[in-house]
C-alpha cells in the first residue's frame, strides 16, 4: 500500500468509522505527551517509565489502526 493510498484510506476511516477515529485520537494524545516528555532535560524515573509505556501503547494503537485499515480495504476491494 503506497503513502497516497494509506493517507486517503485513513481520511476515509476517520470520517466514517468512530472506532478508528477514537484510536487515532488516542494515538495523537500519546504523541503529544511523548513530545512533552522528550523535551525534558532531566526526566525523573517515573517520567522515563511513562515514556516507555506510552511508546508501547502508541505502537499498539498504530497496529490496531493498521489492522482496521487492512480489513476495511479488503472488505471494500472485494465488494467492488
């Protein structure tokens, strides 16, 4: 799947799939917090642990989003 297809598929799912939209919202929220944490010069142990945890959660969300995109694409390519 090329980048243009991926982007258009994401847009379509953001518009029509509430579950995908929620996954994307959470992913964005984690991204913002990770940016805050990475800007810290001397993160505490708790902040370092939070960063590791958020990276794992963000990756899991990305995997879920990709899976939904593949399911959607498969369902709509067989129906045409």
